[in-house]
C-alpha cells in the first residue's frame, strides 16, 4: 500500500506536458492514494467559483477528493487547490474533510460525516475569520483510512510575492496554518487515532535540508522542532527515520533550472510514532518530472489492514465530499443530455447550447411576423364563438363587461343594445 504526494504546479499543464492521460499516469505510479497540490484550476468566463474540470473528475478506477479555492482573485488567479485520487479496488475511506478546523467548510458537514474533534479557536489563538481565509484557499484534505487519519497540506509560500499582497499577510496565514495542523493532529492523537501528515510545508525542517531565507524558515523550523519533540507530539519525520544521514531534495525551482539548483527538502511526511511498525519505507522519487517538486511516498506493509483492502469488506460507506462531487457531475450530465443535438452543413453533430441567446425575428412577412396566431393543420371541431356584451346592463361588480355565449343572446338584450345606441333627449337638448 503506497501513499504519494506531489506539488504539480498546475495540474492541467502537468498532464498536458506528460503527453498522456491522467489515468495512465496515476496507474504508472503504483500508488493507492495520490495527492496533488497547487492544481491551479482556472476560472472560466470570469466566474468567481471554481469547479474541477470533468476530465480531472472522472478517472476510471479512482475516487476523487477535491478542495478548491472559494474565490478567484482577479489579479492572482487561482494559485492553490488540492486533489486526491484514491484507488477504488484497494481502499474505501469512510469520511473526508476539506478543512482542519471547525470553520465554514466543516460546519457544512453533518456530525456523522466529520472526523473526530477539533481544537477551538481560543486554543489555537486565532479568529474564525482567519480560519475561513486559510480554508477558503483550498489547502487541506483530511481522509479517514480507518487505521489512520491522512492529512494532506499545502502551506503558504513566503518567498513568492505574487501569492499575497505583502509578506506580512503571508506570514500571518502561514502561522494560522501551522497552528491548525498542530491542533488537529493533537486532537486526533488525544482521541487515540494514528496520524500521517504529508505535504508541501514550504520550509526546510533543519539546516541540513537546504538553504532558504531566514525570514522564510525561522518560524517554521521552530514549529517543526516543537511538534517533533518526544516531549510534545513526537511526530516522526519518515524520510530521516528510514534514510538517516542522507540529504534528499524535493524542491528545485524553475528559475535556476532543476539540474543546476541544489534544491531544498520542503515536502515532508510526518507520522505519529504508533504507525512506525506498519510502515515499510518512505522516501523521495528522484525521477525528474514536469514540476518544480519531486514526489514523496510512504509504503505500508501487509500488516496494515486498510478499509477496502479486503474484497469481502463492502459495508463501509463513501465520504460525503466524494458523493457530492459525483452528484454535481450527474447533474451536469443530465443538463447536457437534455439539450438536443444539431448538425451543421458539413454533417457534423454539435451540442446545442441550453443558454443560447434568442435570435432577432425574421423580416419576412407571415402570420407569426404580423402577430397573428399560428394556424395548425390539425382538424379542430367547430365551436360557438362568444359575444362580448358592451351594454352597461351586463357587467360584474367591478364594472367589467360580461361575455355571453351567442346562442343564449335574447331579443331583449338586442333591443336594449339598440336603444342604448340612440341618443337620449331631455327638454329638447342632446346629452
């Protein structure tokens, strides 16, 4: 059982550069869970809400877990977002979340769909508004795999000015994100759950893991030393545990070239100590790919009984965020199938747009153009036409004239109508 993580720096661009389909690339990795960060899904027609393209949602044999930004910045676009693909044949997670805290996104889930408990905002020393800001960027995925809780993260980058308006803003959000990761891991471990955290932390944990500006690494390294301390959470850096003394690199950047840059190790796998007996290996796939990062992975042995690894296990329900995504795709398919197809002069079929603007009426003269009713060729039995009584005697309480069928019109009505049409005379004067 392999779990992998990669920052793709734009998923659609990454797949096009590979020259093959997303499914073929996922299958070639030999992994059962593949998380991809910084997917950078672009908004279409300047919409503020993002949707994962169908080509990235429908991958045969894989369930899709996605978290995208809640908004699109007009200047910066969609820089974040994360998607995880889970192989259906080997894993059946029961729950999943798009947030680390009990903010807006997790409040939308019912209690039975949530994973454990959450640290309060007072305990994290942050506000709910800041929590929603971090969650709204689509940086986290939490998946319940039964024997462990898998947390994928993509922390703010303090070196790129295009992500935020100021370094101070990025630093605040990075502090909030680190507090959220630590708080969620602490609550899960306190409840007796095993935790595996994988992601792009955007800082090297120690000086041996590469160079980076002090402004970008000092706070992060202090936080890492705290959560890795045996007297605190005691999270284990799996790369250093299985490959002690080596200097692996996961990020090389694009500006200086991947082969020339010495690189840094900012993509990490951190596990609670009780998981170590179940893990066979962890490392970095050094194969050069069309990203400025390298793929990291964690391998579990046969003793790790994940839900769904047993073919007889068919009782576990699927996570709500997966079902919601599939329901959205079904609705889109239903709308598309309801629109009739048309053919052009070349005989090729096209899908007519459901929102096609109305064309201007034709200038040709005819019943429709003149505003006359359309005459159907179908035979209709004759009916008796009603007569509108315009006399003042036949009206309702509001003074509106009544419609009286012609066959019921009496002579008295006709006479009164004729008499009312003649002018009245009074004292020789017309009125």
